[in-house]
């Protein structure tokens, strides 16, 4: 099964809770670029659709499709991304703040997702959602926001058994999250920003 991945990204205006000083905007972009790189390198992914209005996020990247973010919230961004897909295509929404995500971890999650009509992966706290999948794009039921894991479960998405220490579950909103991601191993873009900013993460 080949998957389309939709990655909604605010870009440099995101991550307002990340206490990283002048490096906050650059880190927000780096997280997204590392997430995109992981998706592009995943064997069962044949399309990567990035929904954003920030050109820094996609500058110089090949093998992706870029859709303008309608700037009406996360749900609207996701719908804009899935609108360019065939209704019957398998799709997974992956949030763009997973700098420790690896292609192997995403591949494993998508293999599990292929066994369910609708599925999701919770964040490390088990309250949020980092991946939302459906075997048909028109079956996706996005309910991101506070308590999204429970909302997705109620909407018929099955929780996938992804290990708690997987980079797929470590979304970075605060500096403590970044420490955890760095311990797991972040991607090249995030490493470069941390090095240049001399942030002790």
C-alpha cells in the first residue's frame, strides 16, 4: 500500500510556547523540514503534500507538493491538503513538529495503519495526536485541538500500538520536549539550528 502524507505547517510563526529565544522561529521551520525529510524517505510514501504559507519550510526541497494554507486553522489546512488527493487514496496526516521522526518509525506506523480503516497515533502524553490515517482520504475525520486523541477515538480512529519512545510520538511544543527529542536523535535541520544557536538541549 502506497500512502500520501499531508503535513500542515505554520512555519516560523508557530511554536509560540517554545522558549528558545531568537532561535524559536528557525527551530519551528527546522522541525518541519526534518519531518518532511523523514516522510520523503519512507518507502511506502509516494506523495508528500505540505500545506503552508511559509516559503522557508519548503525552500529547496524536491519531491513534495506545496498547497497554500488557507490560514483558517489546522482542520482547514488538512482539508486543503487532502483536497488534492484522490478520495480513495490512503492518507496520513503527520504534524510538522516531529524532529526526531525516522523513516523506519513512520514506515512501521503506516504498516499498522494499513490494517485499520481509520487510525491515529497519540503524542507522548497520550492526549494529543501526531498522526491521523485513513485507508481512504474521504474517510479521514480530523479533530485536532485540545484532547484530540480522545476525539479521534470517538470518531472511529483506532489507536496504533506505537512505542512511547518513538520519534513519531515526540511533538515539540516546549523546551522540555526538545530535550527529549534530542536524546532520541533529531534530524539534520534541527541539529544545525541548535548548533548555530548554541542551545543546550
